[in-house]
């Protein structure tokens, strides 16, 4: 069975809730390409996450936005598997 982007996103949101955080859906009017979720975690940790189906890459505008956020000093990533979700959350809490 092929994993869907929505399944990975739901898994991520559940894991964030379990860790005491919020994974807020971003739907900004007028700013295309922003990541799917603004993530607020305990300890003032903030991240932006784009979700893709396994093996899929962000569109060029999405990658541009991720790069812009990273240059501003934010964690901004694209996650395409449960394993990457787990590794990302583990790294954030180190």
C-alpha cells in the first residue's frame, strides 16, 4: 500500500500533540508556497513542516519558502515518511 501525504501529516500531528505541542495548519492568503504546518513545541521550539508522499519533493516555490525560513533561522523541513517524522521530532527535542 502506498502511503499518502495526508497519512504522514496526521501521524505527525498526533506525535506533536502527544509531546505537548501544536501543529497549526497554515493557509495564508496571498503567500503561496508556505509549508503545511507551523509547529509550536514545548521549550519555545518553532518549526515549519511541508509534507509530501514518500519520494516526492517540494515544488520549486515550496523549496524557495523553506530556504527563506531557514535563512531566517527557523527549522523548516519537508517530511515524506513516518521515519523522517520520528527523526525530526527526536532532533528537535535533543
